[in-house]
């Protein structure tokens, strides 16, 4: 790389720090846009293939009627958003969806349940889902709400790769958004996940009426965790009719890009995910987000439905931008298929005793925590 003053600044930045001050992060957020993006892209290139994007697929395994009151979320039982509620899916139905996701190129399969925390009754099914999806050769991720230390260990033992639990916003603004669980509760769950040996997926949501200082506060919390989250989803609020944030002001897309860029600088080895709200962004905004250091997406919101228009649009966007899916090492297909058949046979036995509802074939309304 040519040694311009800016590139020297970028290269001189420590690879990983865990002692970021709020003011330092605000100063990064306030950099001239071109300087910020250049610096973020420089950091990105030191740690990643700049044209590779990790692709995940998200399935809601239990939808709606959540006892939490997250003000952005259509799944909260506190608000009337008209969302169709669904009980926990059957294990076999989840595995079928995972297989289809793999066929269209996903490398990670994320499963979300709208719970305060998983119950003892539901854990065995959740664990079977993890084992089955893993047997397909996919990375596994779950978001199930708060976890006890014991539940985290059970999930780790089942082979769960990632656990998603977002911090959502700064500690100061958090009480404006959620009152039914505390920031400390969230940090405790992240600690249980880490202690159990799993990777952490944790990020936040922008556009909830928070200040720039709050955005800096969210990033400060994430970057100062003892180990950076391996995956950092940055969501743009989708305003849902019936939720308290229905009428909140639009976020300037450039402020969204700035936050992605600073996340990349603060957590240089983490995958920064362009998460919820992507379908509302122009192709140009998404392209800028990739340039700012985003290198993970959920592929096709309606991936598992028949028409799948979003997935085909994503494919075109990847082609236009010269991006390619990040690859992961996999076991050979025969090994995976044998393991999956064994898993599905066990799941069929389980289905005789589960009270789970019939399968659904959409990812719509998946847990907003993801
Ligand atoms: S974001 Fe998650 S925890 Fe909060 S209401 Fe929605 S499903 Fe429940």
C-alpha cells in the first residue's frame, strides 16, 4: 500500500484494543467521511479478503408472544402488531429448512426464538436442532434470549458455534428501549456464552432515536468486552406499525455507514454484519457499507419461500460489486448426509412427544435480537 499520511495512521492503529474511551469513539464517528471510510477499509484489508462476504440464513423457530418489551420489536407480546404467532417448530422442519438454505449458498444457519429465556421443556428440542444443522455442515447460531450458565454449556456441548444476544444500544439509552431485562442481564448472558466456549454474535440497532454519543456507547461496550464478539450485527431500525418506535425519525444512511466503519476500526477481526433493515437500503448504501467494512449479511429475507426475490437481487448486487461468498471448510457430503439422516431419525422420534406446532415456511418475523 502507498504510504500516504492516512494509510500510516491506519496501519499504526493497534490491531485490537479493549480500552476505548467514549470520546475517542465519538471522534472517529465525527471524522470527515472520506477519511473515516479510508481508514476503515484499510483496517478491513489487513484482516479480511475485502471482496468476501459471509452469508447467513435466519429462521424463526418460535415467533411472537415474547414477554419482553423491546420497543422496536413486532414479536413483543406487549404490542399489537398483527404478527402471526407460532409455537416452537418441529426439529425435522428446521432441519429441512437448513438443508434448503445450504443448497442456495448459506454457510451459517441462524435460529431465533422469541423467548425471555429457553425453558427446560424446550431445551431438548433446541439441542437436537443444533446437532442436526451442524451435521449438515453448516455453522450454527441461535438467539433464544437470556441463558443460564448451564444452558450455555448444554448448547456448547451440542455444538452450537455462535450465540446471538444484542446489547441493542448504549447503557444510558437502554432504559428508553427495554424495561423487562437489564443491560447487566445481557452482559451476564454474553459472559455465560463466552465461558461455555461459544462464539459471540452481539451488536445493536441504529435509528431508535439515540444520540451519536449513544452509538459511541454501544460500540464502546462491544469493543471493550474481554474478547471482541466474533460477529457484530449492526441493524437499521425497521419501524413496525403498532410498536412504540413506529414514528421515530429516519436515520441518515450516512450515519449508519459511519457506525459500520467505526465498528470495523474498533473490532478489526470481527465480522461486521449488515443486518436488519438492509432491504430498505439502496444498492449504493449497501455498497458503501461493504466498503466501510461490513462483511456479513443475511441472505434473502424470503429465502425459504417460493419466489425468493430478495435472494436473486442479492446475487445481482454481489455480481455488480464483484463480491463473493466467504467459504468455510466442510466435511465431505457423504459424511454430512449420514449424520443428517441419523439426526432426522432421532428428530422423528422426538416429534412423537413434542407439542410443537406444524412447520412454517417463512423467515418473516424472526427474532429481532438477531
Ligand atoms: S427483541 Fe427478542 S427479546 Fe425483545 S421482544 Fe423481540 S423477540 Fe423478545
